[in-house]
């Protein structure tokens, strides 16, 4: 499932683009993106051990949280900013997204779909917070702070003026094209912010 998701991201990134990967992990995907698309890639990773592994791979990775990492870059420093698997873990996703669009022209986001049918059934029949293959941790150990569906994410983008250029959805069997809000476990979106609304603080 994750391989298909990462394969799709690679298809969306043109060769020799400038890419910033937020939440780089051990750097395996950023390294692959650099090798296959010849991008100029950098990363931001909070975990010190994972950041060290990125550096061992020869990657340019800054250790720190995502917002601190974005603060280091100027306007339109990148063509693409990646937020793969971390969006639902962000304390203030709207602020992070605005900063991502400040430094990048397009943003690629992946996220878990909390309206998947297995999650719905667990809540309905057990009355407990769900634990599934795509959400393996109990509620008290999960890094997730926001629990939203594909439809919720689409409404969020419309509300703040972000345009979804491309999207793809995945479950254990592969790509999902029919009723993704019910059948998809993961969502993937390529976004532009031509009509991004001013923040409440502006």
C-alpha cells in the first residue's frame, strides 16, 4: 500500500524539481526521489536518530520540528513540499500548510482516512476507538491529533482556498477509485494555493 502511494508521489514530481520533505523519517523515500527524478531535495526530521540516518545516506536534512524547519526557508524556495503521513499529527495543520505554501509552489499531502469502513464498524459494534492495520496504535499511544475523513479534508481545502489538482486513494488491495471515503485507508493529494484565504491573524 505504501509503495503504491510513494510510486504515485514520484509520478507527480517533475524531474529536477526543488523538493522539501517535511518529516523525512530515515530518508529512504527522499533518497529514492533524488535518484529517480534527479530532484534537488532537502528534508526536515524531528527525531535525532532518524535525522542521523538521513545524513548517513548523504542527504541534506535539518533536525527540528516542521514549523522550525519551514522558518529556515524564504518565499518560493521549493517547487514541491511533501507532508507524507504526518498531516494528522500536526498541532496546527492550517498554519503548517500556509507556511508550506509560503516556501513551496505545490504541496503533496498523505493522510489516514478515519471514515474507512473498518473504523466505522469498530466504533459501531465495539464502542471503542478503532485499531486497524493502517491505525495500529491505541488512542493513548497514537501520534494522531486530528481524526478526519477524505470528505473532511476536501472541505478543509475548499474552506481555506486550496485547490486539489490531483488525488489518489489506497487500501490493502491497491488503488481505490469507487467510494474512496468508505473504502480508502489512505488519501494522497497534490495541492495548489492560488486562492488561499488570509489567516485569521492577518
